[in-house]
C-alpha cells in the first residue's frame, strides 16, 4: 500500500501560553491539493512549520510519504514557501534560487538548466539578474515560489502564497499551482484567499483555536445551500411573513446597501439551487413585490467559512 503524502496524528504544539495547535489529525493523499483554512491565529502556520521540520511538536506524530517529519528523508521531499519570507538582499534573484538549489543538493548542471525556466514561470524572467534589494514585496514572493520549486519537490507547502501579490500575480500563482497539480504534486495550501482555494483545492480542513473543526471535500462544502439576495420594492413585513409561511424557507430581511434615494430592501434566503430561487422570485412577483436585483453570494467557500467560525470565539488579531 502506498504511504499517504501527509499523515498527522494528534499533532500538537503548545507554545507554553496555551496557543499553537492541538491534536490535529489529518490525512492527505498523494496528488491531492489540500487547503488549510482558519481565522488569524488559528494555528495554520504552526502546523505547517511542524510538518516541514522547522519546529518540534509537543506531542503526536506525523509523516510525509511514510518519512517521519523532521527527518532528512522527509525534508528531501518538501518545497516550502513560508508566510514570512526574506531573502539575501545583496544577492540577485538568480543567485538566491541557485543557493536554494545547492542547499537541496540539486546537481549544478540541472540547476543551470532549471533556474531560468523557473524564474520565467514565476514572472521574474527579466529580473533574475537584479539584486533582491531592488525587488518589490510581490517580486520577493514570486522568488520564494521559485525557491520552493527548485528541488522538484513531491509535496509543496505554501503559506499564504499570494499575500503580497496584485491580481495579475495571484492569477499567475493560481496557474502555477494548477500546473503542479496536473503534474501529480501534492499541494498543501494555507490561504485566506478562499476563491483561490475553491479553484485549486480538492479538500479543506477548517482550524479554529488550534483544533480542526471540519474536514471535507470542496465539492461537498460547495453543494451545501447557497445564500441568495433579492432587492425588492413594495416590501411590507406582512409580505415577508407570507413568503416564509408559503415557502417554509427562512427568508429574512438583511441590511445591505441600496441605491441612494431608493426605498427598496434586500431579502436573503439559503436556497438549494437555481430552481428554488426561480420559484421564490415568481412568488415574490405574484405577491406584488418588484424585483430589482438578484445576487448569489459570490464566494461560496467564504460563506461557508464565515458561517462556520462566526459565533465561535477565536484568537484572531481583531479584538
Ligand atoms: N513562537 C511562538 N510563541 C508563542 N506563541 C506563538 C508563537 N508562534 C505563534 N504563536 C501563537 O500561536 C497561535 C497560532 O499562530 P499561527 O501563526 O500558527 O496562526 P495562523 O493560523 O497561521 O495565523 P495567520 O492566519 O494570522 O497567519 C497564535 O495565537 C500565535 O500568537
């Protein structure tokens, strides 16, 4: 039987202040793209740092393709883009990637062939000879991605890979990750950019206060009901009650912006599918409401995330 790409059992890091990661048990198969989500301070980076061997767990165990985390065997398989990256600013981009290649034991001839291709792929083809001190934050993040891929890793850990990037850069990273996935690489992605997670990942885990709250496939999560918004004119509370009784759906009034001077209001409902939305539209019109706008909540994974963690206490950066 083939070993799992990641097998973590009750993996725990206690920083001594009650924070960190608690008893995280997850399994990731080879070739899977796995999204690790959670509010600020949930413990996502801590978990990744344990897997890549940067910090020692307090308890529990984990392996990468059967190799215990922290071992040379496991480290050889890894590509890692840390959340907080900083590269030697007196070197050129090309030299930084070459240094990483040497540290990973890539043969010089192979490195010479690969590095220009990698720099091209991450969008630094024309800037490889510039010193890092002249790079923007986004360029440094692109450089980090090149470093993470220089040893042709089996598994790539990406901690917020697009945090410094503009929309163009984000779309480049998305394309690179999709290519890696098509090549059969295993991807482990920590990201707050849920639209990217939705496109790239097969499965996700949701972490809060160091604990896994939920693990599931992205398609299952997205099949859950979706929130629809309807901007209507002619609204009365009586009509809302009528709609609730007639449809048995929890239709509610929500405070969303309406055009200036408009006396319209927004109604919202969690619906199964478009059919149900159409039915609700028809009933509204039948009851004399005027329908001005219908909007489906944009990022469904985001909705799921927000509803899963809202109401729970979490140790995020916000008070
Ligand atoms: N070296 C450390 N010593 C003590 N506490 C730490 C240390 N590193 C992280 N923590 C705490 O552990 C918790 C988890 O931090 P971590 O960086 O893993 O969260 P995260 O989910 O990656 O957050 P973010 O989304 O903001 O990057 C936080 O409360 C953080 O303050």
